[in-house]
């Protein structure tokens, strides 16, 4: 389907299809939450194509918001506007410019830098994530309606950011949930051969826009890497789940750690991390490919000592149901990690599981303190960098917790 068909109704002035909510279901959407689940929908008037503009109405016929329709997804409508403005090229352009302007104000716009330019709901663009690595953008369309508009969006993104080239990537798991096609390789302009080198806090990292995890680099931890590094002077540091060594290199080069050991299960990530150590002349940093849980057991078994332990594991849960399992896993790694520290040692502990709330995580830490019979002082309660805003009306946009603690 072309974008003409997706938006013509606006230009012709004809009414959009209407999605009517069940009685008493309108409150969250008047409250600007952008996801209309199929369970809230009473019926649809008209026959909207997937990706088409629809109006959301309360059961009494009152206009609530305007969004994009997807019959394949549990999120039947994603909302973009709470007025009756057209969701046309001009609309997407202004949303993109508004997002890019924020990163500029943060000073995240250095030519060789990297930043998240668009963070989905938090930038009023549900289903669109865009990261910039130097002169290139990586786009993930996580909603069908955004994927169908990719040809319309790429030139707008290029213009707003000045990018030389854009790579579009698909997430297979999401594709199934949204009915996205994953086999179309889209790109715009020039695309890089080999890794793109970016600068973060004066350190250089190689990022593979084609094969890395996520979009190649964990941009959300940017400020946390610098914050953690402030506690690293003279320290022997363990960076567990290190990926391409962001925290490790920051601890060594910005923080002045004396020795750093980074561990990750991914051979590929460890290879990139080693190359990064060389690139930044960090001779006191060593990386190993190993399972993090096994490695912790082994280090504890050998009675190793570290002055600082960084734990940044992958998501342990996607559902509410597995929350208890996830908290047990967090408890385990934090207990073992903390037991490697002498009194006064620093524990940098993170969770990127959106279902684990800050209070849950603090509660888990209190359990660890109790079991170890040691005091844990929380020094800093941090989140994602400000290029990953949290939408006050869509708290699902808050997922990253990073606590810097002192273990006595
Ligand atoms: N701290 C990193 C990001 C870590 S992301 C940074 O700042 O860039 C989580 C990492 O955990 C991923 O690199 C993934 O490969 C790794 N991982 C997943 N399961 C693991 C396991 N069982 N043992 C060790 N590492 C694991």
C-alpha cells in the first residue's frame, strides 16, 4: 500500500474510519496513553486498511484521538494526536524535527557522536525508533503503520538530521506481533562498509550497523558509563554482561581503573570489545567470552576481589508472570556480585526489564543486603540518558534502571 492511500482521506476531506470504544474504556486514552488494545474496542465503522488513519471515539460518540489502525496487532490503534489534525507528511515532519531538536539541545549532535534521535512513544511517534551513529541512521519500525510509511519517513529523517545514509532494520519477534514483513531490506542514501566509529566521552567505539545486537550500541547507558567511571579510580573492576565493553573502557580510560575484566557470552561482542580496547589504548582491560552466571560462581569460588562490580544483564522478563523468576535472577547475580566486593566496594547494578519497577529492584537489593548481612547504600538512582525520554502518559517508555551503590 502506498502512503497516498494511507492518508488520502485527509486531503479529500472525507471522514476516517472510526474505532468505537467499549463503555467505560475511554479514560486511559483521554489520558493520552497511545495504545488502544483490541480488548477495549467495541466495533469499527468503515473498513480501515492496516496502517490507515482512524479516529478513536468514546461509546457516546465523543472524539478522543486520532491514530493508525492495525488489525494484526493486539495494539489495534496507536494514537498520535489528540486533536483532529491530519496525520500527513507535514505532521510526521514536525514530530521528527521536534525530536531532533531535543537531541541538539542536549549537545548530542557532534558529527562523530551517537544518539537516539527518536524514541517511539516518548517522542510522539509510537512504533518508530531511530538511532544516529555519526553520519548514519538506523531505523527500526516496530509498528506496521510506521513500516508502511518508511518511504515517506526516510527523506524526512535525512533532512532533519543531515544523515548521509539510513539503514532500516527489522526485529523478528516484533514482526510477528505486528504483522510486519522482515525480508525487505530498505535503505536510503549511502550505507557504510564495515563498522562506523563513534565518539562517546572522548572514547571511540566501532559499531556494526548490520550485525550488532539491538541497534549496535547501548546508547541508553551513555551517561551511566560516565557516572560509573567516576567511582573507578584505582579500582579493580569486573564488568559483567559487558557487550562491546562500554562500561569497561569508560572505567579504564575516563575513570582511571587499574585493571578491568569484562565478560560477555557473545564471542562477537567480545571481539569488538577487544578491538575497542586497542583502539583506545586501554592495555589494562581484558575481555573473556563466558556465561555470566557461571563466571560469577567461579569468581566467588576462587575468592576473587574487585573494588567495583558492574552488572548490566539482558532483559530477564517480558511478562508480568515471569516477574518473580526475574527478581530471583537479579537477586542471585547481585548477591554474588556484591560478595566479590570488600567493605566500601562499588556495585553498579542495572535492569532493563520494563516490568521490573524501581521499587521492585530496591526491594531486591534490600533482600541481598539482608542475606549478606551487609549494608547497601544507594548512591545514585539513574535511568536512561535523556535522549531516551520517559513519557509521563506512557510509562512503558521507562525501562532502564541503573543504581550505583556502596556495599559496606
Ligand atoms: N553494558 C553493555 C550492554 C550490556 S547488554 C554496554 O554498556 O554496552 C547485555 C549483554 O548481556 C549482551 O551483550 C549479551 O550478549 C549479554 N548476555 C546475555 N546473556 C548472557 C549470559 N548468560 N552470560 C553473559 N552475558 C550474557
